[in-house]
């Protein structure tokens, strides 16, 4: 629908959109306009226009279904063993906490704790294990003319999942500790964005891992991989990493 109409419907529901219209079933970053909203000071919420059209109240704080700050603190401590280090930011905002088990500083959201039962990312039994061996990989997609950088632990099948979706394995680096792969991935993405290279969409659609992509037009896959190797040499001198190349690269 026209964005003007979507904005008008949200305003009529008592919220001010703060970003471009993402789609009727997508979360839309907005601010509650209610004078006595019991939510955070910034009143930031993420309603979906489709929900509002079906009669749901746009602001969950005003609807009384969002947890207050004191209850949120208790949930983080008692359910996730996380001690908040800053005031409660909101249900979907990263919350700086200290894990009471490993003492790491982590940034979970309250919704991830209450909805998915997650907690400290360093202690997590599922997902990427920073203390276990890991891979940093570079994939390419001929149709999108894009490259993707990513990380995974050994034997997870994550690369194969991307391959089923049209991506081709280009090259990999293996690490004895996944935390080093994660650090290198962040540095690679920071370098790409500092060059003014935005991520690649599939038309207007976002997809799994799209934020870790870059177009192949500013560089070849080989050039991107060489840049990754250069960053690895500069930042991981103390890390034992063995580079391996795919068949397409040999």
C-alpha cells in the first residue's frame, strides 16, 4: 500500500512511525504517542500494521502485556542468571548484563529470554559456540552477484544450508577457537561498510544473512578473500588458524 496510508493508520492507532514502511506484517519501529504510556522513557515500540488492523493495540505497554522494569530485572536474574548493568531499555532492546556463571558482559534482549529461553551467549549450549573450533567462510551467489562472509562451528551444516539456497562455497579459514573467527568476521564487515559497500538485497526482499553480504561489483571474490586474509594477519597473530580453499578456488 502507499506509505502515506500506512503512516496514517499508525497515527490513528496512537503511534508515530520512526522508519520507512517495512510491510504490513513486518515490525515497524515507532514511538507511542499516549500521554501516560507506562513504557520506557523513549516509548519505542515495534508494532505490526497487520496486527493493528486486526484490532490489536499498537503499544504493548499501554495494552498492559509488556513487563515493567522491576519484573524485567527479576526475570533476567532468576531465569537467565544475568545481572543487568544499566536501566531496563525495553523488551526488544539489547540490555547490558553480566553473566553470573562466567562473568561475561553480554547484551541479550528481554524478549529473547522470555520468548526463546536464551541467556548468556558465552554459556549457550545452542548456536555459535565461541569456545569451540569454528570456521570463517566466504560464499558467492552468481544470481545476486554478491558475496557473503559468515562463521559457524564444525559439523553444523550451516554452509550446506546456504548452498541449498543458491550460494557457492568460495574459501574458508578454520580456527581452534570460534571467538577468533567471530572477531575477524566483525572486522571484515566493518571494513566493507567503511568502503561504502552496502549489503545486497534480493530485489526488495531481505533474507537470512543478508546483512553479512556485499556486492561483487567493487571487487572480485578473490579480492575480497585477499582482504580477509590481510585482516587475519594483522589482527590474529596469536591465533592458530589454518586457511583452506574450496575446489573452485584451486
